[in-house]
């Protein structure tokens, strides 16, 4: 099924692998916006050539959903490793979480040199290593990553994602120069919103375009996370009501719950 928006843009409802993607609202779907399609291409390219990419954009624009969806569509999703970092980790802390992600934690030697060699050996395999919230990484940690990816035997793609991750990487020119693609996930354009929301959740299919435009101007502002939260409020409002209609009055109540009185 597809919904056609302005300018001939097509938004597809995608069912495959949805269990792996946090769509936030029951009944919602991953929407193939132009941003999602671009992330799909970027991640597939990086995985194929073992490159470093940076996925960035303001909070709530859909980076995480787009990234997790793109990862789920790779030919070998089992090769994906997620690295969870704290705020401003030290190099030893980053070394440890990398080892855990690569399932080396119990075998990692205590000496830094031997431990790094074991990491490099693990990175010889074709994998995709994903560091979300990469803006948390300080300069020494980013330099450490650069050293690992500079090794000639490394065959692992590195995806650095997060709001502000591009600024963090720019502060380490040696790593920034190795980024193959800087992928910006931007807000939905006004002309995309109505078709994108109709594809995102059936609740929006019968809402007038004028009402969608009103919501976007007052509350949504093209931010996918805001629209997802608003959809959650609306589904709660109409739950158990067989003939509920999403009209301006209901939209105003849901918006007020989300943002306060308008």
C-alpha cells in the first residue's frame, strides 16, 4: 500500500522486520520518507565497503528509527553490533564496551596493547559497529576509534549517530577526514507531513489536510517524535469509541496534553 504526497513523492508502509524497529505507537509503520530512503542507502553503502559514516540531526527527527530500520534491512543483520556508551567515557571504558559488543569481554587481556590487538583481530570480520549518542564521546575516545579503523586489517563499518555527533567528530579532524558520508536527518517538510502521517498510522488517513497543516504549524513542526507522541495521545482519546472522529476539537485536546494550552 502506498500514499502519494505532493510532488509525486511516495510513502510506503513497510511490514518487513518491524519487530526490530521502535515505531512508538501500536499500529504504526515505518514510513519511507526521503530521509529514511537516504539512510537506507548510506548504511548499505557503508556496510558494503567497511566505511565510517556520521548520522546526525536535531533530536526527534527520526534518526534512531531510520537507522534501526536500515540495519534490519542489511543482508546479514546478525553482523550488526550496537555499542552503548556513557557520557564522556575514558579510553579504557570505551575499550571495554567495544569488547563487550564484539563478545570479547571475558577474554580481553588486561594490557592495553594486547587488548587493542584483540579488538583489531575481531574487526577483521565484515561487521557493522553502531555507536548511538556519539556526541558523548570526548576527543581521546574518538582518537582511539580512529586508531582502530586506521589499521589495514579492519573490515568493519562504523556508524556514529546522534544529535550533535557531527560537531563532536569535527573536533577530531583525523577521524572526521575518514567519514565517507555525513548523513543529515532533517525534519519533515510541510508538503510531506500529511502523506507521511497517513502512511505512519491509519488514524491520520481521514484527517483533513487543513487539520494536519494546523497541527504541524502549532505543535508538530515536522518533528517525527512529536507526531508520534501526538498519535499516541489521539489513540488513547479514541480507544473503545467505535465511531470516534479525529476532528479539530479532538486534535486541540491532544495537542494541549502534549504541549500545554494553545
